C-alpha cells in the first residue's frame, strides 16, 4: 500500500469501496458501538467479580464487635448534643467529638481550613475537621486506614450522618484495645462535606502551595505558562485564582493511607447499604475493595446494593436481568460523567488511596425506593459494626497498596463487572466511525482532481478491449496529465487546479484552528470574570452571571465564528480548505473522545455519543443544489446548534425536570431546567477550581472548539 | 597364595550375593539401613501473613521430628517470615497448627537456624552442598557424612518445576536435583527422604537422578495443594491438607514404632488431600514397606547389644585406703540420657 498522498493511490480497490460505503459504514459503526455497550449488560459479556489480592483474606475471621450498646449511647448523646447546642448553627460540635475521642484514648487533633470562595466577592469560609488516630500497638506508624464520616448540621437538606459518627466512635472503642492492628486507623469527622475532606487530604499529603486546579492535577507534565494564563491579564481575577482552598496544617499524622471507608448512616435501622464508588473525574477505587465490601456485607447479613442492582432482588427472567444491568451501568455512566464524587470517598482516589462510601438507605430515601424494600429486615448497629470490623480486618491484612485488580471497570451488578478491555471497543467504534469519515474525505480530496482522469481511464478500458496500441497511447496521455504537462484538452482543468492549490492556505486553516482553541481556553477562564462583573455592576448572584455570561459568549461565538475562517483571506473559501478543516476536526474529536475515555470512560463515551452524529452529518456544503439540499443544510445547522455544550446541558436539565415533575406546566419546567443548568454549570466551575474536576475544562477547552469548527463548517458554503 | 585365596573368597561371595539379591530380593539383613546419624532440613520458603500456614506446616514437622529423637543440633530449620511476631497476629508470639489451638508449635525450644531473608535459594543450596564460608556457625551447617539419613521437607508456593523463595526468587527442580547429586558425590548422605508440600509439588522431584532418594509430594503436576482449614480466631488458613494428615499420622508414631514408610506414603489419600500424593521410588534401593519410619524421622543412637548378662549386684567393693596421701580427684561422668521420648507428652 502506498502513502496516503500517493497520486496513484486513488485508484486502489479499497479506496473506491471506501468512498462508496463510508457513510453507511460510519452509521453502522455508531449503531454497533451503542449495541456493544448495551450488550455488556448481558451475562455472557460481563464477568463475575473475584478477588485478585491474596493478602486480603476476606471474612476469615470471626466477628468480635460488641459495640452495639455503646453505639446506641453515642447516637443518643450526639442527637441530644445537637438538639441542645447546635440546632441553629452550621458549626460542628467539635468539643463533643474531641471529648469522646479522647475518652477512647485516641490521639485527637483538630484541623482548620479556609476557603476563599473563588466566585464570591472575597467570601471566606472556614471549617474544622476532627480526627483521632488509633496507633497500631505492635508496629510503627507507617501505614494507615481511614474511617471517616461527614458531619451534616441539623439544618442541612441532606440526610444526617449521626448514626455513622456514632458507629465510628463505637468501633473506635471496640478497636482500641485490640492488639492485631498492623496499620493505624484514623477516625475522621469532616465538616462542609467534600470541602473538609479535600482540605484534610491536602493537608495530610502536604499540598500547601496550591489548591489543585485543572493544571496542577495534570502533575508535573504541564505547568501553566504565565504567558498563556489569562488570569494574569486582569488584576480582577488574579487574587482568587491563585488559591481557593487553604488546607492549613495537620498537627498529627500517621503513615501512608492504604484504604478508606466513608460512612453515611442517618439512623441505625437502615434497610440496606448502598456502596458508592465513583470519585473525582470518574476515578474508581480498585475493584478488589469494591468486591470486598460487597462480599463482606453478604457475610455480615447486611443487604447491599449498587445503583439499580440490589442484592436481595432476584430478577424474574433474562430480559429483566439484562435491563437492570444496563440501567445500573447507565447510572454509573451518568455519575462518572459529571466527575463529581458522590461521597467523600471520591477525593481519596486522586491520592492513590482506594476508598468507598457506605450509605445507609431505607424506605422513603431520596434516591428512590427499590423493590421489596419494606420486606427487608432492618440492619442495626451490631450488624453494621460487624461488617465494618470484617472489612477493616481484611484491609489490615494488606501488605501493599491495592494494585492487583482492575481500576477501570463498569459494574452491571453488585457481583459482576465489565473490564476496560470489554467496554473500550464501544468507544473505539464511535471514534472509528469519525476516523473513517475523515479518511474517506481525505481520499476524496486526493481524488478530486482526478475525476477527469477517471473518465479517461474508463475510456482507456474500453480502448484496451479494442487494441494494445490505443491503450498505450491513453497511458501516455494519462502520464502527461499526471505530470502536469498541459495537454491540449486538459489545460483548463489543470490551470484551475493550480489556482486552487495556490489558494489552499494552510496558514489560514491553522490560524483559524489556533484562534478557535484559544477562544475555548479563554472561555474556560472566563467564569471568574463573569462572576466579578455580574456582582460588581449588576448585583447578580454568581451562578446567574456565569450562566448568562457563558450564554452570551456562546451566542457571540456562534454568530461570529463562521466569519473567522476568512480572517486572512480575501477571496471565497475553497472546497479543499473546508474539507481539510473537516478532516482535522474529525481526527481531533476522535482523539479527544478516546483520550478522555481512557481516563474517564463515561465522559468520553457520552461525549462521543452526543457529538458523533453532528460530526458524521456535518460536511462541506457545496453551493447550489435544490430545495431539499438547502433544507438538509438547515437541518444540519439545527442539529449542530442543539449539540452546543450549553444547549445540551440546558436541554438535558429541562428533560430531567420534566421527568421529575411531570405535572408542571411547560414554562415552569423550562424555568426549572434553566435554574438547574445554572446550578450545574456553577457546580462544575467551582469543582474545577477547588477540586480539579475536569468536566468544565474539557467542555470549554476541548468540546467547545471542536463544536465551533463544526459550526463553521456547516455554515460555510463553497463552490465546487 | 593360600592366604590370598582365603581373603578373596568371602569378597567373591559377597559380590555374588549382592548380584543375586538385586535381581530378586535383598535379604533382610541387608535391608536394614546402615546409617549412623539422622538429619533434617525443614524449609518454609514463603513469607507474608497470608502464608501463615506454611510456617505452621514446617514448625509442626519440626516438632514431630524433634519428638521422635532428632536433636536440634541436627535439624536445620529455615523459616522465611516471623509469623509469631507479625503485628496482625492476634495471639502474639505463638503459632498454631490447628483451629483448636492446643499446641503452640512455636514453643519454648524452637531453634530457627535460618530466618527471614536468610532463607534464600543460595543459602539453601549452599547448605545442602556444604559450600559455606568458613565462618558460618555450626548451627547453620549441614554436617552430614556418608552415614547420614536426611529428611528434607519443603513447603511454600511452587509451580511446574520451581519452588518460590521469599516472593523474589525460585529454585528450579534441576538446580535441586544437581544439588542433591553434588551431595551424593561428596558423600554427604546415605539416604534422603524428600517431602514437598506445594502446588504441583511432584514436579520438584522429577529431575532427581542421584541414588538413594525416596521422594513424596503433596500434589502432582497440574494440581494445587490446598489448605486444610481456617482458624477464624486468627483469621488465616492455619495448615495445609497434606501436612495436616502427615501430622495426624506422625502423632501416633513413637521412637520405637514399627511403622513403615509405605504407611507414611499412603497417609493422605485423594479423598482427604483433594490432590494426588506423588511418590518416587525408583531411586530408592530398599523396599519402603520394610523401611521403618524411624530411619528418617527418628534418630540413631549408639546402642550396643550384649547377650552376656552383667551382674550389677556383684560389684567389687573398693577398699578405702586412708593412707593414700595423694588426692585423686573424683571422676565425673555423664548420667544416662533421660528417655524424653518415652514420657507421654500431654501438652
């Protein structure tokens, strides 16, 4: 096979076939990708979980937990304490927690942290975490396990975690005199949900300098260039961008943390435990830990679930089972997509610490009622404590960090998994569809100036039948055409081609490409500016100003970007130029989807699924053609508009509110959807600034530029 | 001439006799082992808490061997990891080989000769072949001679043709076979009884080519050796199946027991072990059914049998002569050894 730029290559068999069927092939690949993903729910295509780590010795040890009375007492005391003193405040009962932990002979410390809220007008939040360290009696403090619980004030709209904290204290009381701990256990109560946890982890690992933004979470590979950092342009944004979260310092430390269990129990009499695993940017804990927790819940007689997969529900038939698996996987995809941890465990993952959250649920839970939930026997402190004990004793046996099992997987059921090797093909298929289209475009571009030649060669074929002499003559003529020696008949066509070659400006294409990406980068850094302007001049809350700021920016970009392609040129666009842009953007989008999908499959997959139709439909519009053609072009443009990231978010939120509140009027629903979209964007911006969530950055710096280019392509029309 | 004829004749008879015997049967007289001392090399090759059972295995065999009479000075005990002092051990300073926890096999009188990272392939091979540096202490040497019967017991994690040491290196079956051949050529043993309890254990003795080795393994190639049961108080698999049944058998063996090696080789049927116990007899010249188990597990003591009764009542009275001025120091002697092995051990 020759090079792609080989002039003879257009005549290859496969090129002709590709040109003919690339559209069909792309569609088939796209459908195949979706089909592949859906089929992963079937038992034949996923695997049963198993333990890879020998050292865990799961559940071999008899339970000795006897802290039920203690836990009940802690629970009641804690409730009373909250009722007496903390009814109206959001402050954590630090003295009570410190006192209780000290009484259990733990090493107790408090930890203060400060948040300079990036999108507020210099608002500062402070918080305190309390933690107690149980030192392993017979070994040095080189390794540690963490048992944590977030503190939620009574005024919080979320479920309380009082039972979780009580259970943690009771477990600490039980564990303190045991002599078999080979790792320290850190009992941690954090304030302000994930903020406290993030601050504690950063302080624990000595990240003093900077809150992990998108750039710093890229590690040492890429440092933000002060040249490019737009925040340095305006003094407005500078101060805030530098440091959002000041984690402070820890007074006491233990060793390297091997694993963490986060407890969220509101009452002891829960019906089942939901094991939450998705972390920041869709990072997952090692499958061994997830597996361990599920297995040991079974052993301790605690019902457990993951998304739509419930340990006590036996599906009636294969179809039901498959559907449950698919919905569980989709649930996982939607959680991972946002990249927001669904519990405090999610922040551990970035530090290489495997962590899960155990959330207690009962009937009437905000997450919805699973089938037969009322028929379940309730758990109690004893069972939960026993489960926690076996999990921790198993973790205590660990000799090295979790590394044996999968880090990239999807869970269709509590006991089954889909590994990265099984789900990646679906993403690869979508990317392949885009790449096939770009390849087809490329070969057609190569072929463009040879259409005449084709005709000739057909003629040549005919003449071949007639005799050898004429065929050689034709060949000679062909050669003459190929070597650009103007023949008598072809002189006009060649001249035209030469002209187009002259005007095919790579610089122009490149500049446009560069500018568009620079714009994306600017949009990524814009929310701080918007919120400042909004609060300064219009006195708007930051989410409103950010949302409308982004909306206005998008509108402006949408209107202006089609003209950007002509920045440096005077004449009209050429087909080849637009086609080249199209090829480049298809390759870029496919690469983005694949590389994002390698880190966070869900995000990559959803991006690919949503953008691929636009990418496959968009193409160079050639001027002329009938009415149907112009309708088709308009339809393409409409599809492109809909797939704008901001539109997608807003539409998604409107549909979601329609599902949640089906009875309300449409205007209400749209209002709700808009508000929800505002919130969602605000959260993603804040998460990106404080925690280093990628979603907003990916959407603005990667998806938005590619979208703009597709929009440009769809809006441009060229002469053939 | 006559004299030379006189000396040659019995030798000729002996040679004739031996040729005759290998063909049909070794006479009973020759079946008795002519070993003069017994040694044991007991090796646990795996470390880490979840391999507790291997340490329990080797210590149990150590205990039995010692009970049957091989002294500590003739047992080389190699243990890769210190389970007794592992911080995960809820029973600190003890190692049990049974969930009933009746016998602490890591009792008061356990002499570990090679411990921790000293248990390496190099040290093991050097120990067997005697190629140790001159400053090696006596307790770390296998001071055997051509009259020594050696019991070699290995446990750990193995595969087809290798045995893993310390999670970092392994000894292959060929290396082991060569080491044993070197021992034979250096006249370091009379007979060897080789026991190995690992996965695919029989692969380890397949390459042996030196004479007088009887070998048995807990599993055949392609089979896993399994653990016997869990001690849920300690939270580990406490002993391996094969060793468990070996111990059950050895507990009923006494130093003067008449049980034979055949009984030992059949100690763990497939129904109990779940793996097939492999035996290799072809290198061993004697019939295992006529070899007493104490040839390997017990210890030879220098005993002289006399048919003449000694009348101890008629001891000649020594006349005390006070007039002797030179003070002769009273001669000290050793008391006869207390027959420890005959005392019932009800611990």
